[in-house]
C-alpha cells in the first residue's frame, strides 16, 4: 500500500466508517462522559483530526497548526478526561476534520514514498494514522455500547442481580449441556524457538518491533476462547464469591466494586441471562466467547479450572508459528489478507460469533479465533522488546511500560483490518472490563 490510490482508498474507507458511527449519536451522547476511564465519544472525533494534522501537515509538510486551541483540547496529555466534556460544537469539529483531510490528501498527491523523509518512507506515518483512526473506531464502538446500555440500565457500573438469582438450584438443562458441553479441548505446542514480533516497520507499531527469537517451553492452550456457557458455570458455581480462585488484587477489586458477573450480563427472574448490546438486549449465546471481562475475572476463571492464562509469547506462537515449516505466518491461516470467511472483524456481525465459526481462519497449531471475535488477555505485563526504539515518538508506548498494564492479543469483532494481526499488542489495566475482551486458558 505505497501508491497514492491505495492510500487514498484506505484513508477514505476508515473515515467513512468513523462518520457512520456518529450517524445516530445525538447531541447529549456526543458530549457525555459515560465512564471516568473513557473520553466523551465526540472528543475522539476531534482527536483523530488533530493527530492527522500534526503528523502530516505540521511534521511532514511544515505547516503551522490550523488551531492551537484544538491542539490543546484534543491532545490527551494536555487535557484531562474530566474536562473533555466541554467540546466545541459538533458541526465545527466536523468542519475541522474535513479541512484537515482535504489538505492532507492534496499534500500526499505529490509525495514520493520512496524518498528520504523518515516519516513518509514507505508511507509509514500514513499507515500509522490509518491504524490510529481504526483503533479509535473501536473505542468509539465500545463507548456507544456503554451509552446504549445506560439507557437500558441507568446504573451501568453496578450490573448485578439480586443475590437469590445465583442460587445453585437452576442448573442448565441436560439438553443444553449435551449441545455444548464443558470441554477440555486443548492443543499441544512443542517446546522450541519462534520469532516473536515483526520487522515490517511501515506496517506495524513501535512496540511490536524488533522481531526476536524466543524460546518457549512446551505448553497446552485451549483450541477455542472460553465461551459464555463455560463462564456461566463459573458464575453459578459462586466463582465470584470463592476467594481461593482470585489473586489478592483481583479479590480486593471484586469486593470493592461489587462485581458479580461480566459487564453486560443481566440475570432474569426465570434464571436465564441476557446480554446488553448496541440498541438491543438478547439472550446469552452459550457458544459465543465470553466478552467484557477484566484480567482479574479471566485469571480467576483459569484458576478455577486448574489452568492459567497464556503468556504473550505462548499465545503469539500458537497463533502464527507454522509448526511444520518452522516459520512465521502473517496471520494464523497464512499470508492472505483477512476476510469474512477467516475471522469476525470490522464490526460486520455486530458482536462475537460462536467459537469455531471461522474454521478457515485456524492456525497451524489448530487454534481457532486467534484473530477477531474477542481480544484475549495474556499473563504478560506490557514491556519493551529487546532493542525497542520508540517511533515516531515516545508517548505512544513508553509511558505504559509501567508493569501496570496487561497485554491483550488477537483483536475483536470491532477491530479493523489494518490492526488485525497476531503481532499487534493491545494493553489495559487488569481491572478494565468495558473493552471487547475475553480469553483462553493454557496449562
């Protein structure tokens, strides 16, 4: 993707998706901060424009800023989240976004991506900005989910039913157990070296680089992500009240926040469960991966079944190391670009699909859903790889190498194509559960 036609098409595609997300957002939701850890949805719109203008128009073209006030307001380090509700008018932000984009496209028409400018080499900075906007698209999507859920339940931070609904006298019916039983379907990954990370500088982000050899001991990993059915057994077996299954920090977090089940789950008087979604509420889909759980919840479940969370290296090796050829694949299935036959991504299906629904996307090791459907928590703290070099600035990754953020891998149903790859590293605090995150276990 180094020719201007392909770059223009990619920029327009992601911008179309961005604007489509806002089509049904009213003025109140545009400004509302639904959760203290997330900015108002409208702030992301201005931030996308400011970031694009800074890197292309200011850093590459050498123009002055279009708006110093916008630079301050829409730069995360200059404006605390609580202040971001004081947004400029929506029409003004959209006009700014349009102006930046038109100037960017006009400048890129005359750019030689084989030239000497370090940011423009192989269109690296443009590809980073495409991924940046795609990442914010997913954040916008999860904020919209929270906003929709808040209209169905005015207290989205306290999603817990009355205690009696957790009684043990309402097990799943036998027919349900027969259709999708609890399983221990794991694949064995032999010990050995593999190449972790990437050296494709123009297409990846700084924390994925450089590629380096890592020795991984033999391990077992779940063929599929943990499903709603499996996690429901943890809930109904009082897993949220058995301290022995929780880390000390996780237990303290659970008790302090009165956490009883995954974020969007609601128990019903008849013993059933529903899941809130964007504009709808539906019955819990037993064979879909559990989603919107924190690292603490994932860790507790893994302990409860005698397993653990995989390390980042284990998960990446299981996802994209060709065991027969002893070489790395670009994707779990090989080198072809992601498509709807291989993965659930690009928000096409509106949520997670049943595990194993995309067998064409399985990895060499036989693992399914290693790209798309749900992000997957790992046991690893976010850290720099050996030889890491911050690029194009320290602020993207370096502040988060703090031993406080856990790595997630794989992407979700709302992740977009240019971010969907096995080497991509997402990271969040272990208590965050609003993101589209699930997990699989290892042993």
